């Protein structure tokens, strides 16, 4: 397992909002260790039995063990919330989408300066089966196993995780890095963590058109990693210059096309699937 384990003591920023309440209940039901939440001006309330505070500073006074946060806050206010979390905690996950790109760039840079692991924004989060989740993914499709899953797409993550779990192979940890052009942890960062994880034997990397993050990760893996990687790139039929779904999924020139990525990944030793449905068979044959 990576990122989320038995030592994770998490808070929910924006816990009294509609999304915060709903997903807090779901995360608790899955066994996640949610210690507290923030909602300025609403200290003293509880959500699903979880105490609410005005700030992370207040939480740390009562719960010094807190080391992770998941953010459910409207986009215009995420930057302040993220800076607060990054300055205090080891792991910060931003679910919110449509954050201004300048804000995201500043958040990512601040996380690097503070050596805080940042997941997102615009991510479904992370899940470690039988341990917990800090995210919004449907838990029933993730069964415990030995395959590490990293993806830019939430929907594609769910489809592939379901197939891997139904096959009896299962997932060690699944991480959505986010679909925006700028995000915290990238594919290479997560591949490094899976390489060091004793519970992960094989890795699935789900990418999209646009950018070169998947190719950079594959090149790094070829030179430094020992565990086999299976990849699928979504967007084979996407036209040049048109954004497809995620803000980061846009082709400029030929470098970001799905076919070009597939060719480059294969050239770096990655096992490339033509369809998501092919991934399980490739895993079984590795």
C-alpha cells in the first residue's frame, strides 16, 4: 500500500458542505480514519460524529496525530485551504475541479517547498482496499490484491479497477492524479512509490491524450523500475486541438496523440493495451 495506511489520521476540509458531508459518511463507512473536519464559523458541530473545528491549527491542538487532509471546498477558496493544509500536514488531496490554473500552480509549488505530498486537483482521490479511502470512488469495485493502479481519469479508473477485481487479481492501492494540466503528484512520482511497495507486484497506468507525462514516466520506469507496467491511453480518435473531457486532455501537434503515446510507451518496455478490456489478460500473462 502507498500513501494511505493504518497510520493515516485524516481531516476533511469543508466537512459541513453537501459534498463534504456525503463523502465523509462514505469514507467512514469504508473504515477510513477521519479524525476531524474544518468549517470556519461552525466549530463545535459534528458531522457523522466527527468534530468540526474552525481551522487546522485548532485541530492540531486537540489531535496532534493528524497528518492528512481531503479538500471539498469551492474552487475560488481552495488555494487558501490548500496552503493551510500543506503548511501543517504530510498528505493533501484536492477533489475540487475548475480551480484557476494560477492558483493550482501556486499550490503545487507550495507543496514542493513544504515536502507535502499533493494529490490533484480534480481527482477522485486514493483508495487502499481494506484500509480506507480519501476520495469519492465507489468502494465495492476495489478488491484487495497486488496491482497498483494510477490514472488521470476517474471513470476509467473505476472501469479498469472493476475488471481487475472481478478477475480475482485485485488492487493494492489506486491513485487518481487528476485530469488538469497542472497537478501535484505525477505518474513518475506514483510509479516510484509502487516500486518501493512490497504489496504491489504489477502496475497499471491509465493515461489520456495530451502532454507527455505518461511517456516521461515510462522512460523513468525503463531505467529505474523492476515491476512490470501495463498501460492504456484513452482518446485514440480525438481530433487535434479539441479538449476532450479533462482540461489536460488536448493534443497540440503529434506528441500528445494516443497512438504516438502508445508507440513511445511500448518502446520503453511498457505493455500497452489497445482496449481497457485487454488489461486483465495482459496482467495475467506477465
